[in-house]
C-alpha cells in the first residue's frame, strides 16, 4: 500500500507540474499554493514535523505564531512549484521580473580567485530559482542533489534544472564531483540544512540543539582553498520579486587540525543558515526532520 501511494503521489506531482507549466505565471503560482496546501493537509507526518520543529526552534512563541509561519511556508513552497513549472518560458530578459541580484559583486570577487566557489545555501525562499537564474545569466554551476525515486519525475526535474548549463552531481559522487569542479575553478551549490548521519555529518548547534550536519563542504573548502559564498533566494515583499542575495565569502578558521577546523567551520556555516531562517522563518522548509539523528546516547526526538 505504501509503495502504491508513493507511486500515485509521484504521478500526481509529474502531472501537476506539467499542467502548471501550461498556465500563465500568476495562475501557476496560485494553483501551486493550492497543491502545496492539499499535500500538507493530507500528510499528517508533515504537519507533525512542522509544528514540532517550530516548537523546538521558537519555544517562546504561541501556536498561533507557529501556524502563521506554516501558512507562509506552504505559500512559499507553492509559489516555487509554480515558478519551477515556468522554467522553460524564462529568458534572461523576462526573468528580471521574477529574480533580481543582490550582492553579485561578492560572488564575482570570489569567482575571480580561480579556486572555485562553494555556494552555501538552504531550502529557503525560492531555492530552485537560485541555480536556474544564475545559469541563465551565464554562470552555470554544479548542483549536489539526490536523484528522485520516480525516474520520470527525476528526468523532468533534471531537465529543468540543467536547461542553461547547470550539471547535477549525485550525492553518491559528492566528493569526486566537487573536487573536480574546484580544480576547474567552477561553482557548486550545496543545500546544507538537511539531516545527515555520521560519518558524513558532524554535530553542531542549530537553534541551540545539536544537529547532524554535512561536513563535506568545510573539508573541501579547507583542502582546496575554494571560497564559500552564502547565497539565498529570498522573496522580497516590497519588491514583489525574489532577491538572489550573495554575502561576502566566509573567512574560514584554520588552526591546522583538520577535524577540529571541519567542525568549527561547519558550525559557522550552520549559524549563517540559522540567521537567515530567523529573519525569514516563513520561507524555510519546516517539514524536514532536521534533528532526526541524535548524538550517541540521546533519545530520538521524532
């Protein structure tokens, strides 16, 4: 039954994305929100995870405040689904009505060093628009992503992501793919806000709670000298557009002890993500079980 339900959900997602792509952008975004709300309503685990995570992160909030954030999250996910469906229609000219750069000079300076750029990002705002918009402006990058279980949906998603020169690095080929990109002075985008398991992850605080976090970005940056540039695509309520924001490259801590420096810098990267989530809590993906892996001896949280 579970396998059949999963197959039906993937089929619905594939069909829904195709149908959204036929609509004008405003309608696609509106329908995308309806799809996201329906998916959230029928999936009890998503509802439980979102509220539980918000209680962990913001213990002083009321449940009414948390529900407002969840409604915002659903809206952002739905909007992004609508935007994703429109990728084949976007050109460099009309994309300016959707995404604008903020702090591009920070990326430019890091890229000019020639040692590669590690694009530190998270499931925040319009994250799928980040790599797409950047490639459409002539700056393709490699995206680290896990293949989707459904081959047909995965094929469509990859085709959309790679329309303008991006390439996908499977998580199974993570290290080799990134090292080759850094050697060639290229850019790699890494979503660093998902739960990991040792030894791929180390425990650092996220909202004051130990969270097992991918350590590969820190290890590779320390090893190659690549610049780590925080980049997030945030919905700007005033502009009514997304801002693809690049912050200055992170200054890495280097003491000569690789293991210690890996944990220290992973903590720095995670604090950057946390600061953005605190600024835009309704734009982060609260349904993910971010604190699932626990330090040895600690009971499960979920």
